[in-house]
C-alpha cells in the first residue's frame, strides 16, 4: 500500500522510490509500482523507466522488464514492447 500512496506525491523523491520499486523481487510490489506510474501519468519518470527496462532485459529479469513496458505503454499509449532503444527514440519524438 505504501507504493500506491507514493503516486499521490509529485515530488522527485517519490518518483525515485516508484522507479526503485520496479526493481523489487516481489511481483506485487513491481506491479503496483508500474500501475502507480501509469495512474499518476508520471511522464518525468519515463527516461529512468527506460534505463531500468534496458538493464532488466540484459539481466534476464523478465518481471521487471514486463512491468517497465506496461508502465511505458500505459503512460504514453505506445505499444513498442521491450526495446529500450525504440522507447528512447519514441520519448525523444523521433
């Protein structure tokens, strides 16, 4: 429930905690963090989420990569998949 509460705060610190929660090993925490980013439309967090997607994909952390994609898609409406380079291009508008 603490993860859900963080979405109510627009501070950089709360945003950093949401992104950090995407790296948790507990699937419930990871899923809630992604949903909180989407519900709060936290566009300023998306570059950090893409960086995490890149690391998670390289390290084989499927849950974390999937929820990063869910957060990115949920905020932007784009359906790009787990391609961090493509997400970076999309966020830059290229």
